C-alpha cells in the first residue's frame, strides 16, 4: 500500500467516524478480572465491555483462563464476587451452542436485560 492510499483511507475513516452521532457511540468501560490460568497462576486482566455480562463473556472466550475469582468496574462501582471460583468450562459449552452472535451481543449489552 502506498503512502497516498494510506492517507486517503485514514481521511475516509475520519469522515465516516465524524458522521457517527454521540448517541450511536458505545460507552465501553474497563473491567478488571481476577482470574486463574490453566497453569494455576492467578492474576488480574483487563477487558472492555458495555456491561458486566459482556465482560464475563469476553473472559469465557479466552481459552487459557480456567476460573474467574472476581470481576469489577471502578467506573460504575459494579463488583461481582463469586462464592468460590467460577469454572469457565460449563459456560464455554453453553456458549458453543450459540449461533447468532448479533443477538447474543444485543442480549449481553441491553441495559433492560442487565438490571441487577
């Protein structure tokens, strides 16, 4: 790709991005998860999501993570602590049955479905 085409593509992206209204932009939040990896190591990871449920789904999609100990978001004061470690294998089996990713995203990010 030439420099000229790269600049053109960047400018076109900026034009498209400016046309998106503030209401249409998604408000992703930073979630911190205390997790356990396959090798037994316990550590914290960051994920970005619209809701706590989507953040947990992001972690389910990380095959090297076996358990979630805690998940929180400082921005919203959401805090999810599991009594015992959450084993992700059962969630992965259920997630593998999902065929409509768009519908899943709508369910995971719907504020009406995610009221606690």
